[in-house]
C-alpha cells in the first residue's frame, strides 16, 4: 500500500496529517503577512498587495530583473528572474533582513524619470524564462 493511501485510510494518521498541513499553511501565511507589513512600512507609496493576495508556497514581488540581479549579487538573496520567491523558505530571521536589503539596493540605483519608483511591474507569465 502506498504511504499516502495508508495515511488517508487511518483516521488517526489522517487527523495528524491535516493538523500538520494546517500548521504549515499558517506559518506560510504568517511569513507572507510579515513580509508584506515590512515592505509596506518602508514603501507605503508602492503597491505590495499582490504579496498577501497570492497563496501557496511561492509569491511574486513584482521586481525588475535589475533589482533581482543586484539582490543576488550583493546580498545572496536568490529568487527567479521574474522575482518569484519561496515564501515557505522565509523564517523569523531572514524575513526581517530581506526588506532592509531590498531598500539598500533601491538606494544604490539612480532614481528613474518616472512616476513610480522603484520599478514595479505586474507578473506576466509570458515574461517567464
């Protein structure tokens, strides 16, 4: 019998499994909300709503490739080129460091001649590498 089938057929194991899923889901939601709050505190003028409107283990920050590359090079913060991050990979230690380092990258960049700095774009599936 496969492990998943065995767990789902046993009432006690099934209950424990669902409790574990709820615990993991709550922790991911907490990290997502914490990241949103930290980013909003630093850049209330920018839209970070997409972070809390998304669900699951990953999220899109809506950063440009230039910002993503600088975060990778300067601070070893790794994410996909389209700024997809692992929300599940955040914890109580690194969730506080990431917004501070993001702010440092923005300070190093020359402010562009446009109305919404930093460069934010909506995720577009066709732009994925």
